[in-house]
C-alpha cells in the first residue's frame, strides 16, 4: 500500500492514490516506453542495471527536466513529505513543458 505520509500529503492537496500500485521495472519496458523516469541517482543506477545500456536516451531523473538536475528529496530519509511533493510537482511541470515543446 501507499505509505501513510504520502497518503496524508496527497489527501491534503486533493489527490487520490486509490487504485494505484507499483511494480518492478522490467527489461522489456525499455522498448515499450519513450521515457523511463527515476527519482534519484540510485534509482537510475538500478534502472540501468535492469534495462541495460540506455542507447536511446530514455532514462532520466525527474528533475532532469528542471533547472536543477538534483535528486528528489526522499521522505524515507528526510521525513519531509512537503519537500518531496514540491520536488515532484517541479519535475512534473518541467516534464510537461519538455513534452509540449520538444
């Protein structure tokens, strides 16, 4: 299930997390999807370990689409779900701009 801190933050901003689930990335996802996005450098290393060499430049950190290609603040370590939410909103806005103007 979704972590209680995440559920609380999403409820606070009016976003439902019902009906969503995570799954492990699979090697064949590389051929299926145009973008494979991780939250931090550790995610990217794990993604590349699974999918192999990123020959088509599909693997990104979410904040690569912003002016600051930093890692998303991980609330598992920080306990700060507000900061994580702000980082993700910034990254999603940057990704949408990238998709609209690429």
